[in-house]
């Protein structure tokens, strides 16, 4: 999968050399060529372009018939890479399904099996069967095998194209086998070593292999794999493992330890981007169903339910003020204090939320460490609350002239920031423990709690201390 087309679009620049060098053609010029039917000229220019930029060109054309003509005008290999670089929401499956069985199969043959499986998985069942039937039996079988795994699992992310040698081979035999397999496998970074039953024994560094005597047994050069994953492992966990151990590729094995495939670091980059985008949207109370380039109606449908929920929780918090209406009427200065103290608590809770959710997302340390983070956030809240409360208390005293008003502000601000730090760390930790996505639900609970505590502390302390 390619990067977002909004960012890809920045790489196609005009011939004025403002970005990317001279002689490059602007996106508008390419679209104009397509609309004018100058597909031969377009194909010539396409030879010098990156497939990601071509994917942006295809996505920028509104007419599906014209998009299909552009795709058909490209050489097979370039057309297949262009499809693979397009985003799922750019209707790439519709384009592939609109092609003839022969042309569609030809495009799939040019792609790594994991990219081909991603594309085929987006097709309608009838188009999927039609195009797979036009592929050689072995290649169609490999794609069908990958489709058995969930889209967001290690199995759905892996490719079965890899280079492996037998543990019983010599160094010379292994080099010959690597040369043979390497002609068919694109961009292999790791040589895996397997036993006679296909079980992973480890990896062999290429430099050690090249420097070894031809008669040296491979088994003497094998290094244990830093990590492996099962095919049903979540893709986000696979990404964390690759990052943790700085792996170029991560082996995927079955329950018996047999090597099934590999996940490469370039695939993980896409996963990290997608997962990070999803978490950011959820933390903001926006459903991940809403695409970044969605229309206004889709945005309304995605956001309105969360806003309604926020309206209810905010109303619950604000109802505290109704119960202390007489206090506010007698000391109107409190009406100024409450939103400031509640806002500081909300900001503190958001800071603790962001740190805690990131810690959970990247899997830093065991669960017990996550609970210890709660203590750290409470300590931070104690210190920050004391400083902020003292500053605001001085302002309140100077404005209102009552020393006790300053004490009310100090204690209310201090307590609310401590509670906010505690809640911002504890709520997502507990939700994660219960199996609930903390990025979705945490902010609603934390912000409601800080508002409730802020309003209650100000008004309650005002009754107790001011009379």
C-alpha cells in the first residue's frame, strides 16, 4: 500500500523547478493529456515517473472510464505497481475488476504475492474468482492461501516469497541455492535456514556465508532468529517487534515452527502510519471509519454520535452548578474561576492520556509498569497543581481581596490537576486491561471527571470556607 495521495501529490511538480528538479510535469498537465486522449504521450512520460505519482494521477481523474484508459495505456509492470500504490478508498479494486480477466491476471503476476492478495481481497467475489481463474494454478493458490488470514494480521501482511536454505547444506551449496532463488524473489534481506521438515532454524548472515569455506556446513553459521510471529498475530504487534529488534524482515511461522513467510520493514511502515492515524482520530473522538479526505456528509455521520455523547457528559458535569446556584449568585467571581480550573484539569488529563495511550500502543513494558506510570502522573500533578494553584490563587486574592478566596482557588486547582493526572493515566490503563480500546473511550471519561471535580471543588470549598 502506498502513502496517502494527499502527500504523494506534493511530489508531482511543475517544470519551473520549484520542487523536485527541472523537466518534471505538473499533475494538471498530465490530467490535461489524459482528457485530450493523448495516451501515447502520457505513456512516454509515465516511463520516467514513480508509480506512486502515477497512482495520484489516476486518483485525480474523476471519470472512471478515463481512469481505466490511463491504466490500460501503461506498460503491464508499471500499471500493476500503480494499482498497488493507490489507496483502498481510491477505488483501485473497481479499476482492477473492470479489466479483462487476462489483463487483470497479468497485472497481479507482476506484484509480490502480499500486494496481489491485498488487491484481490478488495474485489467483489465474482471478479475475484474470474481473475484468479486466469492466473496459473500455483500463483492463484498462493494468493488464496494469503487471503485465508485476517487483513490486519501477520499472515495478511506477510509474503511467501523468501530465500531459504537447508540446514544440511554446505556454504557452497547454499550460495548456489541463494543465487537460484534470488532471481525470483524481489528485495530479499535475510536468508532463512530451515530443517528437512521446513521448520525455521534461524538465519545466516550473507557476509559470514560469503567468507566461509565452500565446504563449511551451514549449521555452523546459523544465528537464532531474534523473534518470530504466528500468522494470527496482530499486525501492530508485528510492527512493534520489527522496531524493537531492528529487523529487516520478520519470519512468520506456524504452531509447529514451520516457516510460512516473512514480513518486511517497508510493509510495516504502512501499518504504523495506518495505526497511528487511527489512534489519533480515536483520541480526538473521531471514528476511524472517517477517511482524512471524506466528504462533509461522511464527516457528520462519523463525528455526530461522539458529539452527542460529549453533550450528555458535559451536561452531567455542568449540572453540578445548578445544585450550587445560590453560591454562584452570592459570589459571582466563582463563575469566572470554575471554567479556568476545569480547563486546566482537562489539559492535564489530555497530557497524561496522550503519554499513557502511546505507552500502551507501542507496548513499552509489562502491565505492572503501566500501573506504576499512574503514580508518576499523580506526582507530576501534585507539583504542577501546586505551582499553577498558587499562581492563580495570588491572582484571585488580588482581584477579589479575600484571602480565603485565594485558598479556595489553590485547593481546587491543586486537587483537580492531581485527579486529572491520575485519571489520565488510570482510565486508559484499566480500559486496556478490560479489552476496551483506550483511544476511543478514555477522553470522554477523563474530561467529564475533571469537569465534575473542578466544579465541585470550587463550589464546595466556597461553601466551607467563605460561608
